[in-house]
């Protein structure tokens, strides 16, 4: 698979992840604490794909690297909120596990991209 095909496929994957996160967040309890976490995970989970799409349309290599690092950070933050939701037992374990698996895979991909970009930079 060439870079362009990968980029398009990964854009679609991160968009689907954002949709999944929004569906998941809608199921979080409506308590004050639940609303706080819902807001946080909705922001970070949807930001991953939005920043990746921006990276793919960047005007420079430096801007591309910057947007990839933002996506990586947002993926890591989303994983953190999923861990909180899991430990609070707010949602069914099987739902959380599946979403966490995808979050970990997305984070691993961004980490790999970042490492390759840093190697090329040096």
C-alpha cells in the first residue's frame, strides 16, 4: 500500500473512531463527573482524526510533524479517559475493551509515524 492509500484508509479509520467515541460518550452517566469525562473524551477522541486530516493537507514537513504529534497526544489522552471510564465501571466492559483496543492501535500507528519522521529529520 502506498502512502496516499494508507493516508486515505487511516483518515477513514480515525473518523470512524471519532464516531465510535461519540456513541460511547453518549452512554456515560449524566452525573457531574460523567459530564466532565464525556466532554473530555469527546474532544480528544474526535481531535485525533481532525488533526490527522489537517496533517495530510499541511503546507510543510514541519507542520505535518506537528499535526502528527498532536494526533498522537490526543490518542494517548483518549486512551487515558477510556481507562477512567473502565475503572469507574460506567459502561459494559466489552464495549470499553473493544474501543480501548482500537485506541491502542491508533496510538501505536501515530507513535510509529512520529518515530519515522524523527529518524528522517536527523
